[in-house]
C-alpha cells in the first residue's frame, strides 16, 4: 500500500468516516486479466539458472570466514579477531561474532538459492512429464488434439 494511501486512511479513520482496505482482490470493474497462471519452461529454466549463478557469485565473494585462510583453516578475519583478543581488545570478540553471524546468513542465502534452483529444475522436469502424459491421453482417433467441444462433455 502506498504511503499516501495509508495516510489518507488514517485521516479518514480519525474523522470517524468509514475506511476500507482492499487486499488481494481484483478491482470491482473486473480488471486484472484472466485467472489462469501460465509459466513457460524457458521461464522456469531462466529463473533456476539465475539462482544457480547467484549461488556461485555469493559463494565466491561472501565467504569472509575462509578468505585468506592459514594452515589451520582460519580466515584472515578470524585471525585478526584472535590477534585483537590476544591484545585485550574487545573488538576481537565482536569481530568473531560478526564473522559467525555473517557466515550463518551467507549459508542461509546459499541454501535458498540452491533450493530455488533445484526446485525449479524439478518442477520443469515434472511438468514436462505431466504434459507428455496428458498429451498421449488427449488424442483423438486421428492422433490429433481432442476438440474443446468433446472435452466439455467430460465436465457435464
């Protein structure tokens, strides 16, 4: 909802006039287009591909815990935190906490990207199989598509 609309609704409520908020519904004039959701295989593939690219980019750029790792596997940020702590600086502990929280958030984003990519790949494959099955069932005697008039008979 736009900020101006919100302010208008608050002003109307303060005056005691009736205010109505419309959520998730089509305009009364019937606008908004048809009710069918159409998704093309190429669209799913493109979104899944973009999620995979984002995964690779985030994994390569956002790993502050492993960047500049020493022989023990501690990244340069963790090394700096340890050094600061050993010299009595409270910033060392805060830096450790920052790395832990950042790493946790990066893992969550990576998991979400992987989930999106995998799910869309699965969805694309599943619906292609469904389309093929439906296509074989809905063939006329001549091998062509069943006319809508004949399909309509199934719903009566």
